[in-house]
């Protein structure tokens, strides 16, 4: 079993002819991801890494029965590109693009909800399933190993740091999802916890949160109130972040008393979820809690 | 980007919302002239974007022109919560009968704009929400549907103390704020207090608008201004000009890393180990030597910095290019400071080799690197 992506996922790359799109298409293909098409308006008919390029997502879908899209388009074009993917019937849309206006994100996520399209991101590193060797994202694949831990995070490099410790602790990952560092994101912690809930490959879950918003508090509440059946370990970045300052991610900002690391850590602890003080501690805690 | 009060009020007026009579003053003479022209008791308001400006002495009520001049002397050029006062809004004093609240903001969890109205104004809306939730009305806007005047009118139905005329007025202000949020890509449009005068008129006594930084490309009139945000420290302003994601902190260990989460985690680890970071600096994904060089130059030039910790986890970012940037940054700087580098991931060995040749130690563990840098500052 798997969540979001699996061996049968057929992927289209929106923005495949740009530098980033091209670079990551090569990396994903090399890992084993089945990329069947690319899209760049006006560049239909070209090939990138041997992959046919189409003018529209609709065309790519008609020719290749695509279900998943990964988006590298510039922020100013993200709204129309996302609409195109949703209208073409894409089931899972992974938005890598950074700095998308919040109004646009609100709009395409609402449309995706109505159409039944799942949005990962924006400003996300993507999704990886090391057991199935499929990666729809921009992660450094070498830090991951096939295994039993489901990981979900608002961050990129910090996730790789923790994943590396989890790999070295001989636990490995079932699926790792970066939901994105923006204030407005599609998939949130709760929806992913729900997917991991009955997924048999996942024996334990790591939540990597950070300051800003209240997604961590709500995740803690969900775990407590639904008697979550699997062990969960949390890490929260930004314990010492000053208020009213954006810490790199658009969503990482403490406003007044809301969004502090303390509030998130307290919520996890109240829900009986151990919170690791440092990244390496996550794997140590998992070792004591997870039976392989 | 937070707009100044006078900019927010300019926008409100453009949309037909009434604001107190007044003008912006950059000098004593201007403040005096505006006060004289108003010819009534005035209020002088420091144009800074910090919160609770009033409590910090940034708002002064006066009865005549002489007092207005004295207040202007006190305010212009003063510093309020770290922000220098460069201009004042001089306005007529409003005879307030009742104070309300109106805003449009973004609800992160709901992924919707939320329109908020309250019949209690002039204080923090979160306090109202706790103390008297029945005095607040909310509407989450479905982007596919939008927000109409009639939706706004049904929002205020619950306020039974408002008569028909006031209900329609209040609703029309809520409706207008939503239009402003859409047109300006604002993440906050707020009138607090929204006053009802003795004469029964609704008037925006104070206003705040924050424009989504990511949408500034659609609003070129503010784009240039955004480079010098009020509230930035000199180092933050410099970093912004260099296009670096930087936040000032008060310690002595300079921090550079790639990825917001990783850099925050690095700060946390330094604090937990008894050290004090001097800054947050994220070079982002796929940073080349140029960005890293500028980052090193900036951090090294801050006098408080005694040692620098660079934490790089390579993925899209290549460790050899980072190493090259570190060397270039040091070569360009006259300051000599200790540096500890953590490299892991893509081209780690090549990066380490470049740094070793220059006599810089590298570590592959973040915790080890933090322990090492602390030795230089204790």
C-alpha cells in the first residue's frame, strides 16, 4: 500500500523546459519515477530528456492517461497552470513554485477541493516513496531508505536532515511528504495523518512543524481525539524565533501570541506526543516507540 | 508589506470610505499649517507601522495650533519601538458616539479570506472574541462565489442594536474592505476603530493594510518602497538590498544555512547549547557561490559577530559551490573571524576539499559543528 503516489503513478511536469524543470525531471527519471510528459505552452513537440513536451496539460493527459502533475512554473503563472491541471482531471498536483500570491493559492486550492484534486504545496519539496522508488519532488533522494516511518513536514532541508537520521537508525521511510512553507497550503498535517492511519507500511509517524499558524496544534488535537493508532514523534523549529519576523518561509511568522513554538510543543506534549529537542533526537525517540 | 496609516486611508477614501479630515506632515511648518487649516482640535499620529503605537506615545491629542506645533516637535525624528518617525498624520478629532470594528484577513487553516465585523471597536479584536463573542460576526468567503453587499448585510443581522440605516452602512464598509483586499492582494485590511460620530456618520479613525509580499509584482506602486520597510534594522535593510533572507538577532554567532527550517533548527540548537545567534540567514535552495559570498560578507561585517557557523545540507544545493562562495566571501572581507562549516550531501567531498586547502575545518554532523563554534565564543 502507499499514499498519494505509487508505482503506477503517471506524472506530467509543468514547466519542463525551464532550468529547474529540466534538472529535476532528469533526477526523478533516474530515481524511477514514471514521467510520461512535460508541458510548456508554445513548446509542444519538443523533447526534454526524451520526454515529449505538450502545449497543455489536457493534451498530455489525452495522450498518456496522466494522474499526477508536478509544477515548476513561475509564480505569476501558477494560478492558470494549476487551473489547467485541475481541469484536465489531474488527481495529485505537487506545486514546487515559491512565492505564489496567497490570493491565487486560495483560489486554486478551492477549485481543487471542488474537483477532488489533492494539492501538495505550494512552496513544497514534494513526495517520495523510497520503497516504490518514486519521487515527485526536488528532494535529495540519497538521504532516504525504504522503511516504516511516515514523515510529514513544512520544511525542505530540515526534513532531509531528520530523514537522514531516520535512515541511519535503520528505520527508513514509507512515504515522506513536504507540505510546503507557505501560510496557505493544500494538504495539511491532519489529512496526511489520516492517510497514514491505516496504511500498513507505516508503523510510526514524524511531524516536522515550525512557528506560524496553528496546524501543529490542530494535528495534536486530532491525534488525541481520534486515538491515533500509531506512535507519533514531533519536532518544532523556531523555539527562539523573534515575534513579527518572517523566518524564511512565508508561513513561519509569530503574530502576537499566536504561532509560537511553545504553543505547538505544549499541544503535542498534552496529546502525549514526544517532542524531540534536536533533529537527531527524532530517530532516537522513534527507535524506542516503533516496532518493525 | 505593511502600509502606513495615511496610505491605507488614501486607499479607503478612493473606495468611498470616509476618513477624518487631515493631511500628512513631514516638518513642523507643515504640521502647523495643516492644524491651522483644520481650525479645530487635532490629533497628531506618528507614521510608523509598529503595533500599539498609541501606548508608546505615538499619538498626541491637542486643542490648538501652538500645542500642535509642540507635539510635532516631540514626534518628528523620534523613535518609536525602533522605527524613526519621518512623517505625521495631522487630523481633525472625531466626536465618537460609538466604536465598531471591521476587517478582512486570511484564515490560514480554512484557506479562505475571512470578513470580520464587531460592534465593539477600539481594542484588540482577539480580546473581543474572548470576552464577548456574540458581538462579532464572521464570514468565510468562498472564492468561487465572492462576497456581495447582501452577504455583508446578512452578516450584520445578528447585531439587533443597529437600526436599518446603520446596518446597511456597516455592511457596505465590510463589502468595501473585501473589494480592497481583492484589488490590492491584501492579507489584512482593517478599520479599528470604525467610529460612528455624533452626527451618525461612519468614519475610519484608524486603518491598517498589509499587502502580500508575494503579490507585489502586481502592484508596482509599492514594489520599490518595499525595499525599505519601516521596522527593519540597518542589517536587515542591507540584506534586503542584497536579496538575502535575513533576520537580526542579538547574539555573537553568525548563522548561515540553506532552507528556512534548517536554519531555524540551527538557531534553536545553538541556543539550547548555551550560545547566542547573531542572525538568521537562509541562502535558499540551489545557492551558487555569489549568494554565499554575499551572505558571508554581510555576516562577517557585523561587529558583534565573533564566529560564524555555516550549515549546509546539499540537495539541489551543491556543497562545492557553497565552499567556493565561503572562500570568496572571506577573501573579500577585511574582518578576520572564526568559521565552522557543516557540509552534507551533494558534492560534500569536493566542498570539504576546497575548504580544507584554505585551512577551514568541516563537519558532517550539525550537532558537532554547533559544539565546535561554541568553543570560539566562550
